[in-house]
C-alpha cells in the first residue's frame, strides 16, 4: 500500500499512538483524517485534520468523509484497572468498534487495522507469548474482553463482508503525547518532585514499547498490507523488565530522591508478559530500535518541561 497515495482515517488521533502515527503518515505524504472525542493538544496540523466527534454515537460517523483506503482504529478506553472499576467503559469499547466496522462496511471500505493488546494473553503461567496463545479462558478483565471480542468481530466482518484486516497487539506503549495516569508518566511526575513511587506487583515483568517503535510497526503493517493482511502481530520489544526496574531507571534518569514502595497486584492486570515478535520481524521486517533506557531517557526529556501541566491535567480528572 503506497502511503503517499492513500487516504487514511485514524480514530483516537489525539492519543499517544494516534497522534504520533498521524505525524508519521503526514511525513510520508498520506492524506490523513483523524477522529477523536478529545481535542488534539499536540500537533497543530493533526489537530486541524481531526474531527472532534463521539464515535459511540453512530450518527456522528456521518460527519466523516467516506472515501478512505483504510481505517486505523485506535479509539478506546485503555486503562485496564479503570475498566475493572467502571465496566461501562468496556461497553464503550465494544460500541466504538462496532460503529466503526459498520461505517467501513456501509461505505465499501475494504481495509481496517485494529489495535489490540498483550492483555489478551492473560496470566497463562507462561512469560513469552506468540500470537496463537490468546484464549478466552485467560480473560482477566473487561478491558481484555473488549480486545478478544474485538478481534473476533474483526474476523467476522472479514468472513461475512470481505473486509481485510491487520490486528496489532501492543504492549505497555510509553513516550511523548501522554497525559494519562499510566505507570511511566506517573513515575516520572513523582520522581521529578522527589515523591514516593508506588509499585503494584514487585515481581511483575512486562514488555515496554517506546511509542516510535510502536508506530514503526503500524506503518510497516500499512505499507505491506497486502502481504500482512488477515493476520495478528505482536508489536513490542521481546524484552521484559520488572516494574521495579522501570522505577529504578526513572529515579536514576531524573536524579530523584524518590523511594519505591510495593503493593499487591491489582485485579485484572496481567503480571508476566514478553512478546514473541518473530512473526512481525519475518513478515513486516519489524525491529524495535529503542532500549528501555533509551526510550525512558527520551520520555523524561519530553515530560520534564511539561510536568506541571501534566500534574494539573491529572488533578482535574
């Protein structure tokens, strides 16, 4: 798929991955349209191209152009524990995907890329997971259910309506353009203020992916769509680190006096995951470039001048 000749809809274009993807696609010459319930805070051009709309309401999709070559669907409530606390947020995820798929079907758009998650692997007892190891019985949370169910719905629309797809499973994406209460920005915010850092699950081991590596995997999926279509790919690093190690690195990189405190794992969270990325490497030539230290260094540099703004945004939620 030639990006410079393509018109692409990106839902969730004001989010961390969405905004970064839109910037990259624009650099490649694509005609990008964004859709998001939130205003874009990060990039003037992406903001100008983003239609602010609540896609839970199917009528709002009528505000969008209809002549896309592909739809990239990122829009979702993505904080796992928040969906445990507020199951209605899971219902929103199902509704968002259904409405987008119906928009694709009714407008004869034949390609979609869907962002799934490493949460679909659950707490299986294994650490390294290939794409074939996602099972309903390992569904740990309502968020996980929205991703497993979402993948099933994507498969159904391919079978029934001939809509080709690529499903990418992300893992703990971090970096710029994120004012959410995720682990890494929260740790950085507290470290820069020398405040104590709380870790839920001392033995938790996860695969952390710097946002630019994540976007590189998505872009390659789009460029090689005819080769990669109707398959699922892990987009991560194939390296696992404890949350404790992440906290220690952030304290080091910020020259902080923060102390680490440990709490039990929270309900619904996957505790041990490293992605097998051999399939993405073979089909997409996907090779993440940033080590955890390199990615965290860039992330600390991005947040440092914005930390008061970030903390203010958190306090208003």
